[in-house]
């Protein structure tokens, strides 16, 4: 499968420009490394991952150490459920359209448009989940709760790690089918999809289980 490099003006760059520029780099002895272009993106991903990890740790610590009282607990639980519906609902729609593209029933850029529209709901919902999670005082000594909390962290890190692969995917021409995508990119997308759905469903089911157990205990 051949690809063209799209330039800001709308045209495509040719290999002639690359061939003319190459001798200049060789004459002054500086050969650019292909990894240089990736470094800013990697630094940004590391920074975002660090921010998400710190926010997650702060939420878990606050939930374990601070007793907000019954009123704030009820308000936090309501916000938690609303944020879960927004974020998880948006993820389900995006992943479903991606699955339809995988089956050849949607265009590759349908996922781009939908993902762009859904990003504020997904990340905004995750942010509210972290804040409201600190208000509902989770039992972090429970193994199932620990699994749920870990799933939330993995979800955020997976979303950040997936961003470069999604940019590469959305740069492909209209009409590109899943089987035409490079094998490594296909594997990355499938792994990310499995991680996303697995962690989301685990977190949701554990949350429902904990809520039911608390209701039975009269908390």
C-alpha cells in the first residue's frame, strides 16, 4: 500500500525534494535521525501519563483518608454515575464504529470524526470520575476495589498511549480497509481495543457489585 505525504497547502511532497535535500545534510556531516520527530510526541505522552497518574493517586488517597459525610457521599455517587454514563457511553460508541470499520462496513474517517467529537466526553467523564470517586470513600482494602481502581488508571494510560497510533490511522487515505493497514498498527489497535473494553467492563461490574453489597449492608 502506497502513501503520500500531505502538506499544509493541500499538495503532496515528492521524492525529488527529499533527494535534493539529502546531499546537503551529508555535506555538513549531520544526518537527521528519524527518532527526533517522535521525541516531542513521546515527551508529551510521558507528561500526560504523569499527570493522569498523579491525579489518580490523589483521588485514591483522598478517598481513603477523607470522610466527606453522607451528604457529599450521595452527591459524589450521583456525579460518579453520570460521569460513568457519559465516558463509558462515548467509548462504547467509538469502539463500535471502529469495529464496524474493521468489518468493512464503515469508512476509516468515520472513526476520526466520531472520536474527535467524543474526546471531551471521554476525558471529561474520567476527570469527574476521579473527583467523585474521592467523595464516595471506596474501600481500598477490598481486592475487587483495588482491581477497579487499577482498571481506571490503565484506561487513562491506554488512551494516551493509543493517540499516536490513531493519528497514523487517520492519516491513511479514504477507503482504506483494516486488512490493508500495517500488521503492527493492526495489532496495536486490537490490543488497545481489548484493554479498553476489558478495563471498562471490569470497572463497571465491580462498581455495581460494591454498590449492591453496600446497600445490603445498610451503608
